[in-house]
C-alpha cells in the first residue's frame, strides 16, 4: 500500500518568491510543490499539496486526513502563532505530523518566534528554506518505517526517537 502524505501550507505562502525574499528566498510555492512531487516519485509515496489563506479550510483538510492519509506535513505560516483550531485538529490525527518553517523562527522577531501549533506536532523543521519540505517528507516516511531499500543505508540505520 502506498504511503500518502498531505502537505498543507498556510496564509500568504502562495506569495513565496515575491513576499519578503530576504526572509523566505526566491523559491515559489509551485517550485516547492514540484520538488516534493519529484521526491515523492523517488520514495514511491503519493502526496497531496494544498495552500489556503483560510484557517477553517486548513482545519477541514486536516480532518479529512483522518483515516485516509498516513502523515501530514504542514507549514501553518502565521497560524503557527495564533491558531488553537489547528492545534485541536492536529491532535485528532494519529500519524506523523511534521511542522515546517522556511525561516528559522527562533531567530526572528518576538511575534514570529514561538509556534503554538508545534505542541501538536511530532517534529518541527525550521530554517532549512524550501529544503525543509523535503527533509520533512523523508522524516515522515522514515517514521512510518517505509523508506525504500534504494535509499542509502545510513538513513535507514537511524533509530526513531520515542
């Protein structure tokens, strides 16, 4: 059975490449999606890739993942710092939930420093730029015990933290 990963992107990420390139770089969300699709083919997994500026729509997507998706990767963007609704929805999902931030939120201003949604996440990746999405995909597949044999043995040999 193919591993299914849902990748969610929050508000204003549809303007990546234009919005504050000194913080987020010049890579667009479409380019990130293309890279994720390419890695998905290499890993033999399927992904669905979504972006919404609406908190309720993101909650609906998380809820729709229950029972139909194996892992969620989410860049909640601004909702990282404000959304109890996302926390509650993420707590329902039982598979790996990996939060991704393009910038290193811990090195940002006070407003962007503390993600409350990370309390409902299995892991958090920040500061790797767009590569964080690919790292999150590898981590999700590894946590599910589904890394393909053709992936270097060094990636298989790492023990999962409980």
